[in-house]
C-alpha cells in the first residue's frame, strides 16, 4: 500500500472517529482505523463493534493494499504534519511510513484481516432528511443521557418511529425515567417516509452521527434488519440497534388546558441556574410554587443553605406546588431556539410540558419529584 493524500482530506475525519476508536471493546484492533487504498482513493473504516463508519477520500494511489493503524497516533501525526501532501507507505512487516521530503515517521500496523467486517448494506429503502434538521433532532434526543452503568435498552436508546396517521412523521423519543423528549419532522407523503416499525437506536451511535452532519445538504436514512444506517455522498455510518421495547409514552404528551404559562427563555434560564447553585447529588430538587401571577422557586440544601426567587407570570386559579429538578428545565431550554417558551402544568403530581412558543416540533416532559 502506497499513496499520497492531502492532509485536509483526512485529518478532520480522523478527529471525528476518535470517539469510536477511543471506546473500549473486546478487540484491541478497534483502536485502529482500517485503510484500504484502491485505484483513485482510500477507504477508511472505524468501529467500536456497535457503530461502524466508512468513508472514501481521493488520493494519488501508487500501490493498492490495506493496513490497520492506530487511529490516535495517525491523527496526532497528520494534525501536526508540516506539509499538505503526505506520503503513507507500507514498508515491511506492517510498518507504516508517514513522510515528506523532510519529515519521517514509522509506526507499527496490525493485520487488516483481523479488522471486524462491516455489514453489507444492500436493498435498503432509504429516505431523505435535511442534515441540519437531523442534527437538531439528534441533539434534542441525546441531551437526555444514560448513566454509564445503565442496562435498560429504552434508556440507552432513542426510539425512532415513522407514523403515517394523522400525518407522515419521523419521530425521535428519548427518556431517562425522570423526563422525556419528543422531536419530530413532517413529510408530505409515504413516498418520502416509507412505513416501518419503531426501533431503538443507541444514543452513543447517534452522537457519533451528529459529528459528521453538515449545515447544508441532505442525508439518507435506512433501517434494515438490525442496522440503522445514515449515508452521505461518500460516508456511511451503520449503528447496531438495541433489542427491547420502549414504554408507552403518548399519554404523557397530552397537554392540559388548566395552566399555559409563557416565559422569557433567557430570564427563566438564569433564574433556574441561580436556583441550581444549591444542588448536589443528594439534593437536586427545587420547589416551584405557581400562585396568582407569580412563580416562586425555592431550593434547600441542609449542607449549604437555601435560596428563593420569584418572577411574574400570567397565572390564575388554584395555586400549584411541585418539586422539579432545575437542571432538567435548563437542559430543555438549551435546545429550544426561541425567545419565549411555554410551560403547561396541570397540578403538582402530573408531568410538566415545555415547548417553544412557535416551534411545535419538540416537546420536553419533566416528571415531578416527591416533596
């Protein structure tokens, strides 16, 4: 294997796959990238055994071949390399030479035959989505993360479903048991969104997908057997889906008519941040009191003290008192791109719904805590 490649054709890609190659797996070779040189370029493959990436990049190829090489060291070398054009050459015993006229590295490679095989993607019914919309859907879903020791599939994954009634809609739903986010994108017809069952896609895999999405253009999404596939023009990411069921969630998305409160997002967010200063792992909650045209938030921590703040709201009727984790509200506000947000609350025992004033493609649901 021997080829010359422009530094900027590959260094950004190597930076993005570090999340895959830096993740521990049962095979040491997954810390490597597989490079295969063909007639007019190279195929670069990375995997953590759950999520696989493959991209094709133009290069001047003198000799075809394949090698597995440390993703971390290759990235560090190419990132700091002083010239744009870089020679990568397999010399002997799987040693890899990386050089130009003045700089030379030799790093050890591994047997490419030991690299895990990439699933063959054939006869997939792809559908398209704007890359920026897809990225936003992922961001709004994976902001609800799972604990490192979490075993439940519906917590570790995002429920991806395609609904055709009453409208054609691609929907992402995620939860951690204490909150839930629902985000969707509408399609005009079944042709744009083929039918299919709902699936669970690992949040870790979707996080890797987000790194490769552009501001402009479209991506192709496919669901085939146990794989969730995201395809760009020259790059493909394949995620092995999770097995398990997602809880019935539709009822908690139902909005009440009792109290619909409009708030300035920035002011509300700063208020929440101030109230969260007292929070610790043992004392995460704050008490929200909705009174006549006034919201009072109180946070108490026996180890540090207490805080209290009030703000004016439009509210009438019977007062409501409920405890919530302020951080959950702050996370939800961070993915709403509007000046004003709407809070929908029925009473102190039922979930609180948060959404944008105008954008109704996203709903955040926050469960109350015990007072």
